C-alpha cells in the first residue's frame, strides 16, 4: 500500500472513547493461564485501547483458519481473554482479528471484495481462542501488527493491536512471499500506536513450530467488562 496512515490513525485515536484493556505478553508454551499466586501478587494491569484503524469492516466470519489461501509463513495465534479485576478467564468472549497479507494489503477495502485474514472465534471455558493465519505483512507508516476487538455480551470491550519482535519480523521479510515487498519502513520506536498499546506488553512472544514451518504465538487480553 502506498498511503502513510500514522496521521490518520492518530486522528481516529484522538476521537475515540476508551474502555481500556490489557495486552500482557507471556510465554507461548503455557497458553497464558496465570497462576492464582501470580494474579494475587501482581494483578492484571489495564492498558489503554488504541485505534481500530481505517481497515476494520463488519463481518460474521466465525472460523479458526483465516488464511483463505494467502501466501505467507504459517502463524498460529493463541489469545486468552481474562477479567482485568481478577485475572480469571472469560468464557464465550468473541475475539475478532484482522491484518494485512504478505504484500501489505487488507481484504474488503480499496476495491478488494475478498475476506482473507479476517475472522472471529469464541473463547472456551479457559478464555482461550486460536487462529490459524500467516505472519502479517507491513504497510507504509506502520510497524507490523494485528488488529483485534473483544466482544463480551454483545458489546465491544476492547479494541487493540498486537505486535511482534522486530528481529523476527526482519528475518521473515527476507523470505518467501514477503521478500518482494522488502523490509518495513517504520520501527516500533517510530510507531506511536505501538507505544500507546503498551509496547512490549502488546508484543506477542513467538516460538517456532515443531516439525513444521512457521510460528506459534500467544498473548493475554485482560479486559474490563
């Protein structure tokens, strides 16, 4: 994409209202189930919401696999939705995500009528949802990210974005479907939304898949309902 979006997203953010939520990164292997002792000693910190950006579109695509055949490195994303006041899981929360493809394009906008890399999942009794997708591409003026909304009881209780380690993204962008698009033009430090989302707390921790290409990542979404 050829449009710089940081200014536009900042304007959208300034006009938004905030029911806040936490994006706290933890290790991918434990699927983010906090222990009672950890919750009691440190609690769950509530981080500000950030703009949904200009590429959100309403959809009712409840599905785990949102790849729709788009080329790119496989990525499984595990989210755990929790009450910020208690760190307890929220059952049946509707988590919605959307992001750019390897070339930096979003579906459903700018004349693109397809619906790739978008979808919803309902959380299980442990507050967990899983999406099978690809590592997101970048577009001008933004560091690589995935957008999300959390719906509870029919209401949006969190609008946020999650991010990835720059060293990992840089390595991925030199390969496969990403190589022709090149390296991102914006770092975490230059992306104001990265800081507003909580910085390292909003960064997904990744581990390589065993015996398969790609990554598995996990992050907690602690929300106020």
